[in-house]
């Protein structure tokens, strides 16, 4: 499914490693985001409880004071519900109330008009320096009541409208509410605009989809949550937890380091608590240091933090092709500056936890050794190189952990099957054999490094997502031939069985005939 590269002389790896940028301070610029929500009649069936509304409110609530949010409802056309508005004490109620105005009464699904209205709102209202983004969610295909017009408008999206979106630097995150949506079109819009596509297979997945889009767009600092527990250190000023619930009647509680059990009734100035059917959002200001624990939660939980010690990573493309190499680099910053203190980093472990499309997981270490995609030894930047063999949605949790603190950054991306023109012919895979000298050197280096052993261990541990790319010999196994051999063997066994049965039957008949002859002779 994916493989770790350890061959430092590989031309593809060298080309990628020089593209990893030097660490830079995190930008404080905000985003101008417009939610474009489907209000066609089919949403009443696919989202009967209107769970897209609390999920949208989750996204709105996670944005910071430097961000602004707008909302457009669409069916036959796009209808602005909320113009770009900054969160704050005066505006929060109005922002959240706008999501409640999205209905499911529309007749058509005009994706073209929806995107045009979103672009127009950003053109008119976006602030200079702000990142511009649209979040388009739909459960259907282009439908204006005329199939010829549907086709024409879809072509306009793929042509002139996408070109305009790219030229204006707008990222369009897209959500297909069901597989009956125009998945191919929504994927293309997201990919061509440099954003992310997500498929919500049910209404219960929506809050996780919006969380993933928030993580992709805003790259928030996070805390790892294991077994419902997360550790708060002195550098953390605020924590926002998104806690998933298995059922609507389940109540979520939060246990503080001193053992005190907190619930929604304890909300106040230091504790904010937003409840919905399938998740709660809890915000702690100036939380007590120590181990906190979520009680009675299910599914995937998240903890976003405000801190002066942040974990950053090199820019990550949200869309890759199978077989395409990716160098992932990460580093810690304190007060906006690269943290390269040996005393801190020596006791800090950097790891990436990869979740594959089928849900299988595996861990890989990141290194500051000048190898495996890392540019410079002991510069505080930890790296490794990956290549993915299976198409689908991936998630990487980058984690830095020491005895006194933990930090997490989450990366979401899609891997598409490589176009036929980009597929490497079998002859190319044999090229390293034509250059034995560097290959032997690389093998020596791999044997000397722990990463090779760890990759093997992970492969054994997480077999469904085998860590290393199968060799050409293994790829030569032909499924059709195997099936043919299986059928042939069974036919042969059947013929042998039939022959044995026929022989025994004849033998029995002959014995019976001989017995009759003996009885006849005795009677005579």
C-alpha cells in the first residue's frame, strides 16, 4: 500500500528531497471561507435529521478571530444566507443561526450556479491577504431540468469556471454526501483547485468530514488522544475537543487531572460546551496541566489547541497519484522560531501514524539524519519518504512526544490511480539492476539503518497495508492463470473420481452377474 524509501541515490528521491522548504514561521493570516450547502429536496432523504447543520456549526465554531465565514444555500440557484462575517461575541449567534436557515425544499441541483455565487461573494467581500476557500457540499448531480443544459453547465465548470478559480487562488473543498453524487466532478474541482475531496457515506460522518476540512485548511495544532486521554502541558493556553458519540442519548463527560467529572451543566467562562446528536464540542480556557480523559465517547475524537509550542510540517499536496513519492518533513517551533535545542530534541520522538483507505494503520519514524528525504543532519527537521500504491483517502497523524509534552498535526490527502501515460513500464523497474554499483551501496546503507528493520516490523504487524512495495517477481502472479489452474485441477480430480466410480460400478455388476450364474448352476 505504501513503502518507505531508504535508497538515497534514487533520482526521484533526490529530486523530491530538494523541494522540501526550510522551516518558516506559521502565518497568522486568516481565511475567508464560504460554505455552499445543498438545499435540494433529496437532502430530506439523505439527511433526514439535518445533521449537516450542526456539522456546519462545528466548522464555523472552530474558525478563529482572524477568519471570516459566509454561507450560501443552493438548489436551482445560489442564495446568500450569510455574508462574510468574523466570529466574535457580537456575531457568533448570527453566524450559527444562519446554518439553521438551510432547508431541503429545492427542486434542482445547480452546482454551476452555486460555485458562481461563491466566487462572486469572495470577489466582492474577501480581504487582501486572506486565504480564499469554498466548501461545496451536495448529494446529487448537475440538474436544472434539462439534460442538454446539465451537460453544458458541467462542461463550463470543468473549463472556464475552474480556470477562473485557479487564477484567483481559490481553494474549493468538496463533499459528496452520497456515492450517487457527481463524485468525479466534485473530485476534479477539489483536485484542480488544490483542495480536498471527501465522501460522507452517511449523515453521521459529516462532523468528521468538516473536521478533516478544517484540519486541511487551517492546519491547527493538536494533542494526540489515546484511550480517551490527552495530556495538557504548561505551554497550552486553550483546548477545543470534538468528542464523537455513538448515540444521541449518550452523555459525554470530561475528567480533569484531579479526578473531577465535568459535564455540559458546568459550562461557564472557562468551559464552553456545544452539544449535538453525534458529537460534543468542548472548549477549555487555561486548562490545568496533566492528564485529562473523555468519558463515554465513541469513534474519532480530536483535541485542537492554542499554544506557543507548535508542531509544523512541510507543505503537503492534498492530491497525489499512486507511485508518486512524497517527502514529509516536520519540526517544532516555540514562539514562532525553530526549536533545535539538543536537550529537547534528544528526548523527543517523531513518528507518523498512517491510516489507509480501508482503516488499517501503521507507524513509521521520522529522522534527522540527512537520509530518507531529510536534507540536513541535526537541523531540527525530521523527515521520511513515502509512496502510495493503493488509491483512496489517507490520513497521517504526525506526532512529537517527549516525557513532558505531546503535539500532533494531521494531514489529509487523496491518492488517485496514476494516468496510463504516467504508469512506469516493467522495463523501468529493472533499470536499477543495470547499475549494480550504487544498488549494492544502497543495500549496505539500508542494512546499517534501523528504519529498514522498523519497516519490516510494521509490515508484519499491519499486513493489510504492507509497508514495502512488492518486488517485480511477486507482481508477476496472474490471477486469471491461478483461477485457470484451480479449475483445471478440480476437473482432473473430478475425472479421476468419475473413473474410479465407473470402475467400481462395473466390478460390482460383474460380481453380481457371476453370483447369478453360480445360483443357476446350483439349481440345475
